[in-house]
C-alpha cells in the first residue's frame, strides 16, 4: 500500500530552490512568517554534500522550519519524514523532525505528539540523518501517532539547543512507509491504524467503528492487547482476534459476519464471558436467529444468569436458538444447593400464597418447597419480602395453618428465571454435562414453546429442566436424552427428576431417560407424551419402583402413547389441589394410555404400571382409555396392571363413567382386566338365580355397574333337559366387592352364557 501510487497523492514538499516563501519559521499555517527574504536564511547552490540546499542560522531557542503546504495524513497511512543536515559553524545544536497537526480546515489537532526524536549534531561538517514516522496508530516505530481524526500536517524540522549555529539542510523527503507495517495481509484492516489503543482503559469504540467503515469487505484485525469498548458496537466485517476485548455488561458487541461462539470466546478470552456476550447479541440482533457454539465445550464455573446477560430485555418473544455445542460444570462450591427453613401460614382460600413468612428475605425465587401437605414440584414463583409473602406455582393439598417449610434452591447451569417472559426459545444439539454438581436448566417465569431437540442432559444433580412457574406453556421436547446421576442408587434413594411442566400443551416425543426418580411431573393439561423410553429399575430383588410420569391434574386431557415404560409406572394424582375433595367438575378424566410397552422385572408382586391416587374423597373415573398396551413382567409375577392407591382416599366406583380398558395384552400378570369385561359363566345345576363374579377383573377393582349383553352359548334348559327360550333380568353391584351380577330367570335353568360386564355407565 502506497498512497502516492494508489491515490496519486503528492507527499513530497517542494525543493528549497523553488522558493523560500513556501517555508515557514512558524507553524506553517497560512499567514505565518516565511523564510523568503529572512536575514538568517539563504539558498546555496552546488553544496559538495547536498547540491542545492538551504543555509540557515539558528537565532531562536526553537528554530522552526515548516512546509506551508498540507501533507495529507489519513487512517491506515504511515509517512516517514527525512532530512539530512550538517553544521558549518557556531554552537552545536540538536535537530528533530517536527510538524503541526490539523483535524481539518485551520483547526489544530490538540493532544498529539508533534515532534520526533532529537538527534545531537556533534561535529562540524559531518552529515547527520534525522527522521520520524507520522501515522494514525500507535505502532512500533511510529513517533507521532495522530489517530483517526488527523487530516493533514505542516511537516518540517526543529533546531534546538544553543543559538548561533549555521547549518545547511538538504531538501526534505516525505515517503509513504505503510508497507512496513503490513504483514502478509492486504486483506486485513488493523484497528490500531484507526487509533485503537490496547491499554485496557482507552475507549476504542470509535476506532473500531472507523476500522469497520474502512474495511470495505476486508477482515478486521484486533492485534495483541486489551481493548476496552465503552459502548455498544456493531462490526459488519469478519473479525480476527489476537487481542482481547473488555466491555460493560450492558453494552452489546454485534459480530454480524462472524456470529458464533468461537468468535466471542476469542474476543473476550473467556468462555463464559464470551457465551454471555454472544447470547446478549443473539437477543439484540435481527440478522441472526441462532447462536452456533461451533461444536465447542464451554466450561461453566457458576450458574449463568441468562437474563442478566441481556439486561435490556426482561421479556423476549422472537424465535431464537442455541445449537451445536456442549456445556460442562466445573468442580465448584458455586453449585451448592441453598437451603432455607421458614415458618409460614397457608390458607387454602388463597391457594398460591404463604403468608407471615419468617425468613422471606433469604428465600429465592425458583426454590422447591417441602413440608407437610406439599405435593411434588411446588416452587416459589415470587417473594414479597416487605409483606412477608411467598407466591407458589401451585396449591398445597393439606397444609392449612402454620408450619415450618423447607425451601431448596437448586443451582442450574443455564438459569432463565430472570426473564418475566421468554417464548419461542430453542436449543438444538446441545449437551449439558452437569457432572452430578448442578441442575441443567431453569425456565423463565412465563412463556410459550420452549423447545429442545436432539439434546442431552447428562447427570443432573437434582433436576434436568425445572419449571417453577408457567414458563413451560407448550414446551417441546424432541429426541432428547436425560441421563441420571443416580444410576447406582436403589430406587427409593433417588431424588432427581428429568423435567417438570406447570402449564398446558407440552409435547414430549421420542426422548430417553435413565434411572431418575421420575421422568416427568406434569401439572398442566393437554399433555402429549409419545414414543419415549424411560427406565427406572435397579438390581434389587423384589424392589419398589417410583412413577415415571406423574400427572397432578384430575382433568388432565392427556395422551400417553407408544412409550416404553420400563420398571416404573404412570401415577395420576390431585396432589396440587388446595381442596382435594371432589366438589364439582370432571374429577379424574380425559386420559388416554394406548399402545405402550410396560415392562418390569424384579419387582414386588403389588407393583402396578398404572396407579390412580386421589388425595381427597368423592373422586371417580370419567373418560379414561387404556388400550393396545403390553403389560409384562420378565421375572416373577405381578398381581395386576392397575390399581387405586388409597393412602389418602379411594375412588367412588359407583360414579365411574366412560372407561374403556380393552385390547391390552398381559404376561405374568395374575389379574387381566378389561372394560367391557367378557365373562363365560356355566351354570351346572338348574337355578333361577345365577351369580356372575368378575373376580377383580374389572379395572381398578371397579363395581359391576352394567351389562352390555348376555349371549347363550348352547341351549338354556331345565333340569329335565327341556329347552327354554327366555331371557333373564339382572341385578348389578352384588357381593361384598360389588363386582358381581345376578341373572334372574323365570324358572330354574342351567346352561352357559357369555356376559359382558361394565364398571362404568
């Protein structure tokens, strides 16, 4: 690069012989005194060393010589000013290249260096060389760094020291020496050439912007050094980082042409800081909808507050994605769970509030709540320290009055809880390696369609994905794997949960989970759980098992189909109901369990793959379909495939409605249930009353509340063998368990019938 060539610039001052009216004894600006006719200046022809030259007597403490023309200075250009000089007589002075800098017009550019290094003239008659380099950036060898604002200079030299010397000066030379600062990279624009200073304190925002504007398709180089940027900056060219950046947390770096995590990690020299700034840019950049981690692993030393990284947004609803990389938790005490105990009062009429909380200031939003009458996955949604109140995400089933509660705040690697609302946020092909030290993700307060696809959550200490409020509306989990940190523990000792959902409409498809306490706890409705494999067994003989799926809404409107339910069960409760007794509504309703594989091994005989657990009285089944499932235990036998857990209350079987339990297969299951239930009854001795016993084969040991059909299989005859073409009437709900019906004939008869019983209406 040589602007004298590329831009046809005339950098050379004229020869002294062309007239001393172009040379000033002042600063070189218009109107300053010239050497034309000056008593101490004369032109000399044919000097033995210089040819035509200027002879000058030093009469001032600083004898100035300035070219009155404007020598152009521009960002990225470096000029070397050279002169040769000798002393003829008088006191020996010193000489230095000097200039007057301007930012345009007649304006002086203040605050810059305008002199080069001083050279003592130590002998008479000896020719001395003096030079200095003028440029925009503080590069090595640059004597006068004028920054990006310089427009031109009046160049020349100064004589300093004692007066009286007579010197001769050869014509000054000005050359473009930018090439000596270029590496092999004419395609690189160096920010230093535009005034950037890597001293970790100078605000370089304007210099970086100037470099970006001048790049014109070339790459921008940030050389070694620590460069401070005090304001938001957008760079629209590819950037190469050899040095590092520092910015305030609330200022944004937008790398529009190199928008990926490796670039931000290189820019800030720290993986966590680079990720935070990249995420900040993701939510403040309309040019990119996804942040590519570039397959990199990010070591995380403490929870990342995702909202704090984007302090200008408390809510966000435009689609954004993080993809293609890995987070791993470092060994650090920053992951330790914070546990707080506090006395508080619960009133079921204000179902989501704890009042008179004794230690509210120390309770963190997102903490899980434990205490008497508290269901699973109850969280702190908000804290009002002044009022001493804690808002809960769900109600408590049996906690009326005052008691001491425990609040445990799990530390999550990616914590979105600072967002009031976050919607349409996606993660794809991401692994979160929790390493048994922390949980993985805490969702935002509210929001819709948080999505994870082809992701791994590995070895979370407590939770994989935690919803502490309603940030999980319409959550989408597809082809994800949840790998437990508790595989070596027996089932009762496990505490971790792959994920929970508090809002409606989640879709969980084709995921896999290993040996958690629960695969998921679902508190909303309209759940779709399809094609997943979750297994929770251990190596204990006749071991107990925990629920894989926990449903906590009576009306759940849920489809569970085509899953592999391995050594766990589906549990349906109303444990998050502040008034768990039935007082209206649909009760336990709208659940479809179809075409799943239920496999168990080494379990206690009373293990059942489907459990309904009412926490209050008066509830009943109302619209339940269980069909096409395969129930099997591979070692030993289990008693049945379904049951009611009566720890708190039983179901009212006399109100069961619209229950379809059919088309399932049973292997090593003693009682094989169905509804409608087809029974073959043979009456060997003639009787007017035949008793048909379901023998527990109605689902959930229900009552015989209906008969769909009675079909004779062969003749119905008297004791003497005379055929009768008659039909009986039926009495329902007979026997101690009310699971029998009696057929009443007009006379004593014998024969065989197929009876189709129902436990519902």
